[in-house]
């Protein structure tokens, strides 16, 4: 047997795909427009004859539905072929060309297309000896999605006009391409032996399959890289947002601390100008009564140890004790109290001092240092003032709960 390959210059062009040369063919508009069946109705994977009943394809019906989705010319090709050559043949998908091409793409296979010309003198020998041989049948069913059509009608005629074969039978290895076009990876015309056909198809799968596989791998790698880049951008955006929020919080805390410090300095300046007011008793009877009540409550709750006394400790030479810790306490109403403690005293001593004041409206509360911001609550009661970072001098805010 001999075989020939012919490439037409009409409506075709040569392109390079990863070092592999292939022929691009623009599809007829009627064939390209039939793609809606793939999306709207699915693919009818049905053959005529008994051989397919012995090897059914899972998850697909073996009998045509009540309302078949298969065009008449596809049934006609299978009917004409099996009437003359029997049911031992490659499994031809009884569907439109674009549906078979979509199936091949989904299964990561190439499509084997056969244009059948019953009147051509080479056709009977090719069908009996080559196309229906067990070697070719097994190889095509394992590696290709096969599609056949009559070369003188329907989509078969349109593909014959598009490929313009010089002789029949005509076979081609097809792959999908961008737009309304296909890649003709191999075109075979005229008689050919089973061994030659399998050899040509095997070489095409190895050469062109590697090129298309590399392309798919590169596309998948590009998609994964884009996804990772988007993930990294999202993580960076979240981190930047967190940093902005932390910076804003620190700025607000610094501003609050500076404002409180400014108020304290103004009060100290005012008190230094009017020292007599610090010891002046209330003039009216109501204020005097409140003053006496606060004084009595303070004396009743006076803690017993001398290290918790309200006066500042001094050494024998009259200088301030280096172990003394000055704590300035600011209350929610703007009032402030300053008290001296020993650096070995615990946070609990500060709470006892505040409780001894008997201030009205002060129930549950906690102490907070503004800069750096730290909360001294029940869990910190046993920490010394020095370990708490309040020695030798600190300002605490009383926050009501």
C-alpha cells in the first residue's frame, strides 16, 4: 500500500507550535456555529451495531433517547458504513463535528476524522483491510476520539471542501485551536496499510502530543502563578491594613497621653500660684459636711502599715528615700491624687489607697497606664510597683467598669 499527504494553500496557513509545524484551517461558519449543542444539550456518544454493546462506555446511554440530539447525516454515515463493512470498526461518535472536538479536548486526546467516499475505488480495500482491522480499531479507541462523515453531504462535505483532499479515503488528526479554526496535525489520503497508519498516528501523538502537553502545562502553571500572586497581594494588603490600624491606635494613645499631661501641668501651675487653696476648708455647710465625711472614711479605711502611709518617706538627712515611688492617680471627673509608696509595695496597695478615699461614684474600676498602655487589674495585684515598671514615678488612670 502507498499513502500521500497533501496540504492545500487555500484557507490554510503554516504556524509553529513549540517547534512543531501544523496547518491551521478556518472552519465553515455552519460547523463553528453548531457548538451550542455542546453547551446546551451535551454530547450523544452513541454508535450503531453490536460491538459497542460489548464494551459500553460508563455514564453514557447505549440507546438513543426518545428525542435524539444526533443529526441525520451522522446516523447516515454509520448506517452506510455498517451495512457494507459490519460493526467491527473504530467507535465513531455519532454527533456533530464540534461536539466530537469538544469531547476530545475534555479527554485530552486528539480527534481522528475519517471522510468516507463510498464510490471511490480505494475505499473498500481501505475499510476492509485497514480501518476495520483489529490493530487499528484498538489503537484508535485507546488514543483518539473518532468522528466520521460522508464526504458528499452535510458536515462531511464541508470538511472535504475545507481540507481539499487530492484522493480518498481521507483521514486527518485534528486538534482544537483558537477562534473558529482547527489544527490539522496530520492529513492522510489514499490507500494505507494498518501498520503504516498506526505508525503515523503513533508518531503524531508523540510529537504533537508533547507540544500540546507542554502548552497545557505552561497554561496551568501560569494560572497557578497568577493565583499565588493574587494570594500574596491579598496577604500584603491585610498586613498593610493591620500596620495602619496599629499606627493609628498608637497615635491616638500618644495624643491622649500628651493631652492628659498638658492638663496636669496646667493644674500644677495653677496650684503653685494659689497654694493656700490646697488646704482651704469648704466655706459652706454642705461642702464642709462632705469634707468631714471623706476625712472620716479615709481614717476608717486607713491601712495599718507605715509603708502605706500618705506622707513621703525621707531619709535621716532629710532627702527623699530612693525606694519611694510617686504615683499620680487621675479620676474620670478630672480630679487627681498623688501618693508615695515603697517600690516593694504591690499594685494591691494602690487599690487599697483608692478605696480608703471613699470617693462617691467609684465602684468597680481598674487602673491603666497610658504610655505604654497597660492594664493593672486583679491579675496584677501581687506584682510590686518596681516590677510593674511604675518606679520611681508614674501616672495611672482610673477607669470605671
